[in-house]
C-alpha cells in the first residue's frame, strides 16, 4: 500500500478529529459544581410551578368531634369539603371523609338514619352486599364503646379495604378505609376504631 499525500492528509485529519472529540468529551463531562440550597430550591420551584415545601409531614392525631361520633385521626389527613348539599340530606346525618398521600389511603365515615327500621346490624344493606360470595370479603365481629358491629376486610387486586357497620341509637354507622396497601389501611382503621366513641 502506497502512502499518497491524500491518504496522509486523511489520516492526519482523522487523528486531529479524534483528539478534538476526546478533549470535548472530557470538557463537557467534567464534574459540575454541586448546586447550593437556594439553587436547588429555585430548580424545584421551576419544575413544580410553586415553592417547594421542605417541611416534614405533620405527625400525631387530631380529634374529630362530630354530632354523632368522636374519634382521633391523623393530623396529616386532607379533609374533603363537600359542596353538594345532597350529601347532607336524608338519610345521611353526618359525613366525614379524608385522604392521605403517604400512605395513599381514603377514609369515609357516614352516619345515616335507620329509615328502614332495621333491627339488627346484619340487616344493613352494606353488610348484605359484602356477604355475597363473589365479593371475597372476610367477616368478623367487633365491639366498640359497648356496641356490637360487623367488620369486613378485603385485600384483592391491589386494593385493600376494611369497613365496619354499627347500628346505634337507631342510626347506621359506616366506617371505611381503602388504600393500595393492606397493612396501611388496616393500621389506620384500627387506630381510628380504638378511639371511636358513639354519641
């Protein structure tokens, strides 16, 4: 193979191109100076479109003092405010709901009139629905504040639920917790139930 001037120039050009590419690669991939706290906050603000909240989520419990029931629930809960007046019309006497983001859980309390004059908690429509074989609930009994109730648990299809029904002073109480994690749903339910007092 004979080295002609054009071949030598091509080899020199490729060698220079390789060296320049290597230098650019090293220059562009050098470690960057770490961001300061204010730079990090500004970057997060640009991404979120709001000022970031670096405070820890509040911990502990707060009291719910309803018309027909009292209990403690997590202070980190986001309470639902219903604008629809129909939620509070008969048969519903009291409705209280909240969710939590970490862990992802939804809590619902409903106190309703016993318009059908149901004599036993086992005759409540929510109980009858959950007793159907295709619903795959586990049923147990529970006594809270001296009142007997029925509890249903379900852990299926990435959805966990624990719901209790009580018939107290001719009012139907439904307390439900749902979430993606069975242990988180059960823990919240159990923590609320152990502080629950009927009025």
